[in-house]
C-alpha cells in the first residue's frame, strides 16, 4: 500500500530552515515513509499516543501514521537537541 505523506505547516517551515544537504537527506527519508511508514528504525515516543520518530543523522522526523486513512503526517523536523521540546 502507498501512504500519502503530508507535512504540517510547522514541519514544512522547519525543513526549509535546514541546510540544503540536510534537507535533501530528510526529504528522501520522508518520501520512503510512503511505502514503509513503520521502518525497523522507527521508535515510538514515550507518552506520544502513536507518535513515531526516525533518525536522519543529528536530525529527527516526528510523525504519526493514520492507518485507516493511509496518511503519514510529519509533525516536526529538527535537531535532536531541540525537537522534543514543548511536545505533548
């Protein structure tokens, strides 16, 4: 099954603020989520109620899979040091 991958407005802004080489690596990884939304490297965020994260170097992609709608919603993208702040 192919999932539709959607970026939240905040995730889109966060991606555009990153250096170009990092943007390309992260975009490639996001595109791969359309065919495999739960790769073996994905980890559930504690207390996140279905929110997952994957690593891309020093950056993290925080996302949620809506299985019944076949949608992957990317919530946040950021450096590992900052991406988890103010998350609920």
